[in-house]
């Protein structure tokens, strides 16, 4: 299984910090993880976790539906 985490990558953002922690914990369980702020990077994953705030990383409804 491959999990994608769609998240803000800004080092000074609490949401991005949570995304980094989540990635580390999932990897520790032996699961392949892709963490990126680009929705297109989620095309080759089985599950997408959307971890964002609309102010720091706005996505349209259509972009979320495509995931």
C-alpha cells in the first residue's frame, strides 16, 4: 500500500509539522508514503490524506474530487 499526504510543506506551519509527524509514524509502520503539496503527486497512491488549511493551501472542490 502507498499512502499520499497532501499537505503544506512550510516549515513554520503547524499543519505542515503534523504532516511531517504523520509521515514519520506511517513510515515507521513500514508503509510507503508520499508527502507533497502538489495534488498531481498523489496520482500513484492508494489512499490520500488531505492535511491542509484552506488559507495556506487552497484547493478547489474539483481538485479534491480528482484525488
